[in-house]
């Protein structure tokens, strides 16, 4: 039996690649995943661009080996991790590895930018604070610390653009991917040439932003995947925006709360960027018509896994039961969850984690509970800022780290003092990319009309919320004391 398929969707994350086929009604027909070998990550979270491309090719190979009698694929949609940077030379060969948001080596250049520019003005124009996760600080660091690579670079691109070059033979910079670099004007949806000139960054080192993507595969890949002979690439979207869309959070009525390795809270909506932007949050784009506003934490599920491994927890199910039995903020600990530095809310790239309040009676389960609560406190601060943009919005939890941790979801609901809904697809980013492509093809009326299932609702315990308010105040007090002197200590 021949299956009619509309979309091949790809989701390139920092931990692996997914490929899936969707029909005209946005149903996922078949999907596969290729995991990332941990050896590909260096101490500074650099990735090999060619190995990442190989993973994508492997994922598509695997998908078509499992999906037989497929025809009618009209479009290809890509979701890829935001903020990556690499250089390529005039022949398209990499001059640098892929530098991800987690690479904090450019932190001192972010501080230089703060001294040299009016950060609130640039933040409002580009949607981005001065931070090592964005391109301005990274490029300045490469210019200073990796000058040979800098001089050999003909173009600065992200991994999504490199993937397009390899598969389609052309660099394609989408509105969404450009919006999260720190170099795009969020209102015009073109590069901020004034800022680029002030950075002394030549115009020709950036590829033009493509607002209407329409590309076909290189002939070698058409021969390899005959089912894609008529398929056109029409969507390239940042993973965060795709996650919102795939999770049914594409209006101001809903805020997506995602925890993977890191964490984020975002609202996606049609219209213009906010006229004012709190210092704690950023503003990017899902596409030329839709804005994505939110905050990001560098530590989320990654910190949880690190603690579980470091504390040698061997029975996670039993440990989860112990976590659930603990009373809110009953451990006497205050945690600053900055093992990977800080993005929202203070954007201190050289922030470090801290656990204060240890005694000889402190138990491993109390340390982990305190860390989960600490991350929830940072989400509460982002939620306060987003309330100015999406007041009274429903909080929808996405991401596999939360899906497998009802204890953490209840903690977050209690800390926020508001209902948290768990629902939708476990892999929302790939679904979001597919939905955008289906909308572009006219197969669905709009992504805003897409509904998702509700698996579970977490209602806040307001007595716990009152205790957590005191815990948040304590964390903020420690934050102010330590952050004021931390830069001098490092």
C-alpha cells in the first residue's frame, strides 16, 4: 500500500537527530532517532559540523529504510538548535568547529561589549543581551584568540546554514535562525548593519537573510533518496520556536516551559516584537510573521543528571519517591543553579554554581530536591517578566526531562503558584517544524488552530507556594551577594 506523505521533518538537537514523516493532517507516520556520541562534545561544547551532517544523513537513511512505499513528499522542514556559530572559507570548508550556546569562553568580550555599547538599546533592536552565547561576543573572541581561523573565514554561519549548504548546495539563512544570533534587527528582519559596522564586521561575511526559502536537494541526495525527488526545503526554524508551535503554544494565551539539557520559558505569537523588553528575557522570531519571546536557563535536566551521577544514585524510581516525600524547602539549602554559567535572568556568563547550607546531616536526596527547586525559582523570575507580554497565560510543560518527572512538575507549579499542564507531543520541536511547513503549503489553516492533548494537570499547593516565596527571596539574596564579587574572584 502506498502512503501519501506531505513533509519530511528533521530536528537537529545538541544530543541527537530525529527524522520523521508527516501526512497532510499533521499526523506523524514514522520517525527515527540517531543519538549523539558523547565523545563529540569537548570541554567547551564544540561540535564537529561534518559529523553532525553525517548524523542527519544517517537519520534520513534510517527513516527511508523503515518507511517503504512512500510517495508525494512535497516539502522538507528543519528544526535546529539556536545560537550556533562556525566559520567557513571561500570553498565552504569549516574554519572553526560549531560553537554552541554553552561555550562561555567569549564571556570577557561580552563584558567589553557592555562597556562599549548602549546595551539596552542593542537589546531592544536585536532582542539579545551581550552574552557569550551570541555571535557578537563569539566573533570578537575568535578575532582575538583564534585569529588564524578568523582570517581564513569567508562567511559566518550557524549549523543549520552549514547543513543546507551540504544537502542543498546553498547557504540558507532563515529569519528564525538569524534572529537568535544577536546581529539581526527584530523589527526589520534584516541584519543590523549599523551594529555590524560598529563591530567592524564586514557585510560580506554574512549571507543575506532568506525570508522565502525554496530549495531542492543536490542531485546526489535525490539519487540516494528518490522519495524526495519533488521535495523542496521551505522551513528552517529555531528549535525553541518549533518546540512552542509543536506543543500548541503559538499565541499569547500559552507559555511553553521546556526542560531538556537546559531550560526555557517562551511565548510565540503573531505580530511585532514588544516595544519594551525586560533585561531578563530575549526576543527572537519563529518566522517573519511571528515573534518568540522568553528566557533561557543554561542548567536544567543536565544539572539533574550531573547530580544523579555524582551522588551515585542507582535506583531512580526509589529516589523519585524520596524526592516526592520531602516537604517544600525543608532541607536548609540554598542553591544557585549555574553549573554551566547564567543566561536569564542576569546574563552573567562566568557565574558559577553554589550550594550553601550543608551540614553533616544533609542527604543526597535533599541536595537534588534543592537543585530542582532552585531551577524552578529561576523559571519564576522569567515568568514574572513574561506576564507583561502574555498576562494570565496557561503554562504548558514540554521536554522529556519534565515528562519523566512529575515531582519536578509539581515543584514548578507550586513555585509559580499557578497551574502547569503537561501535554502534546514528547518531541514537540520536530512537530513544530512540520506544522510550519504544512501551513506554508496550505494543508492546514494556521498553526494557531492546532490543538494538543492534555495528559496531566498540576495544580499549585498555595501553602507550598508561600514557603517557596521565602526560598526564592533567600536565593535572590545569595545571588546578589555572590554575583557582585564573583567576577573579581575568577
